[in-house]
């Protein structure tokens, strides 16, 4: 029996949803189930826009209109979108949100008398559009030749699929790839992410994550979602989904959740403990000339990634030594 505050590893029994989703498809299964039960009358969805070269949010009123888009790693100003389209929302409303967006969105909806279910997505950082543009440059694809981009899906951990105008797909894996280097370079991270709280109290009903270092890449290929069940009503919904065989789960501990995210938690904690250093790093990474030179050649980009990654590792080790 799932209870509030439980940590579970779960997946959708709908193989198509599980295959298209980011990890185990629990987020998308919840959208489908809550619409089917009449518990929600609208939800957020994301549609790819060719002109934008990215995703736009959309309010949908049925499960058929919802797209299993997988995680989207470019910036989306979801708060502003919801504020501008609040009149289109039919209560109760289901919304996915990153940790920094959960409480502001929940409060805005409450003010308008809209009941909401918030599904929180664990978040290491959000990237600017420039990250995707740089990826295209590095894999030798012109923007004009792109028909659509998916960042995740196609099994676990999946990866990027850049669909070209002729229907072919350029694949970039999620791990050990240029996309991972782009993420780790921190050259494209949104400014607010440098000061992100590693652990936040939020008003979400459930928090979802990839089970990094719990499931082994290569061994687990279909995907499971690591979930922190945060409300009693969400525990009840999930128990119903288990009884009706929509999802499968096993219980885990909070320590597993924290362990799987420990790298990101350590980095965020370090940043907040060393605000002057963080401000300096942010200004170096944002410097026009530094960026121009590092992004002008593959060699310099690699040097930057090496220095940045190993520099941070050394600093963390020093910090640990000092603490002990
Ligand atoms: C920017 C970002 C960073 C992340 N960082 C981490 C991390 O460091 N560690 C970790 O374990 N997990 C991270 N995740 C969460 C993880 O990628 C999955 O979202 C989670 O495993 C849920 O998978 P699922 O298969 O259950 O959900 P799915 O069934 O794939 O449903 C997820 C739904 O969320 C919505 N969505 C996608 N992107 C966004 C977005 N940017 N903003 C709002 N809604 C969105 C879409 O509607 C999508 O269909 C991150 C996600 C994002 C978007
Ligand atoms: S890293 Fe933090 S501040 Fe940045 S998008 Fe994610 S939750 Fe928000």
C-alpha cells in the first residue's frame, strides 16, 4: 500500500507511454488516469514549434490532446504562460513544474480559485535555447533542416532525437555524449540555477526523478520513475492505479532518492555556501569574450569542460576534508 511520503520506483504498464516518456512514464500515466476519472478538467502539455526550434506550453482539456513529450531541457517561462492563459484553465488543473516553479504557480492558481495537482520534476538545471543551437552546430545539422527535436524517450535513459526534414533521425545519447558535456559545461545554464536550493519544501503532490545510480544504464532499458509521494490524495490515486494494473511499483527509501541525486545536491549546496565564488564563476561563464573563444573551437570547449568538471571535483574534495 502506497502512503503519503513514501518513495517508490514505478512504471507505467502501458508500454507505449513508458517507451515515449522520460523514465517510467508515471507523469504521463497520471495525466491519462486523472482525465479518465474526471478528477481533472485541464492539464498542461507541450508541443514542438518548428519556428521556435523548441516547445511551447498548451492547456489541454482531454488525455487525447496531451503529448508525451518527455523532459524538455530548454527554458520555458511556465509561470508567465499560465498567468497569460489563466482564463483557459478549467479547474481542477494538472500542471508539471520544476521545483522553483511549483509554489509560485500553485499560489497563483489558488488565488484564482483553481484547484490543482502539481507534478514536480527533479531538476539539475535548465538550459537556454543556445544549448540546443550549439548541439546542432556540433552534430552538423542546420536549423533549417530540423523538423522536430525530442530530448528524452525511446527507452531509458534514451536520448535526443533530432528529426530531419527527410524523416531521418540524428540520435545523441543522454550519457557520455556531447549533450552531457553541454550540460556539464554550465555555459548555457539559466542564471537563477546557480543559486538554486538543493532541497525545497514545495506544495506539489508528487516529485519525479530518474533513478540514476539505482537502475544501471544498459541493464535497465525500459525505464522506471523514482517518485516521492507528497500528498495523501496522490497516494490514493496511485493505489487505485496499482489495483487497476495501470502501474507497477516497489518501495524504496528517502536515502535512495537522495543518493541518486547526490551530485546535483552537492553542487547546489557548494554554490550556496560559497556565494562570492559562485558569483565569480557565473560572471566568467557569462563573459562575452570567454564564451566566444570557448565556443569557437571543439578543442577549447573540451578544455573548458575538463577544467570546470575537475576544478569543481577538487573543490568538493577540499570542502569534505575541511569538514572532517
Ligand atoms: C529541466 C529538467 C531537469 C531535470 N533534471 C533532473 C535531474 O537532475 N535528476 C533527475 O533524476 N531527474 C531530472 N529531471 C526529471 C526527469 O527528467 C523526468 O522528468 C522524471 O524522471 C519523470 O519522468 P516520467 O517518465 O515519469 O514523466 P513523463 O511521463 O515523461 O512526463 C513528464 C512530463 O513533464 C512535462 N515536462 C517536460 N519538461 C518540462 C519542463 N521543462 N517544464 C515543465 N514540464 C515539463 C511534459 O508534459 C512531460 O510529458 C529533469 C527534468 C527536467 C525537465
Ligand atoms: S535548477 Fe533550480 S532554479 Fe534552475 S530551473 Fe531547476 S529548479 Fe529552477
